[in-house]
C-alpha cells in the first residue's frame, strides 16, 4: 500500500467512518473510494483536495510529502511570506496588488473594475 492509502485508511478509522460514509460525504461510489484505500487507484487533484478538506489535513500530509497534518495558514497582514507563481517569486509590487484585492474581499467589496 502507498503512503496515501495508508493515511487515508488511518484517517477514516480515526473518525470511525465506514467506506460508505466517506464515499457519500465525497459524492463518490464506494468502489471508487475503496480503490484509493486499497492503493489500486489514486484520486485526481479535485478529489485529493476534497479529502484534505473533509479530514482537515493538508494535501502534503495525505500524499506523504509532510508528516505535519495541519494545513498551513499564513496571514499576509502579519506574516512575511514569499509567494511563487509559475516557478518565479511574486514581486513586491504585485504582492501589494494582491494584498489590495484581499483587503477589498475582506471588507465585502467584491465588485472589481
């Protein structure tokens, strides 16, 4: 079994859920979900993200890229962060634009011109 399937099984058992329960929560057939636990198939990115949200863990944790189960949250107002997009760092000027958009979102003003 893969690290993903091992972690998927462990998370389901921690919640005392059946395969049927998890499949219903994810809107999938039981067979499709079971194949992920058995390690015969792997989910696409959309389903991987849905699983991470369901269990409150990061996708990196699910795939074995990290042993840290917590999702990483960064507050752009207080935490210094370097964002990358397309393999290149986001410039300070572009970061200011991103922050301005997020400020408008935070204030409830989602009308952009």
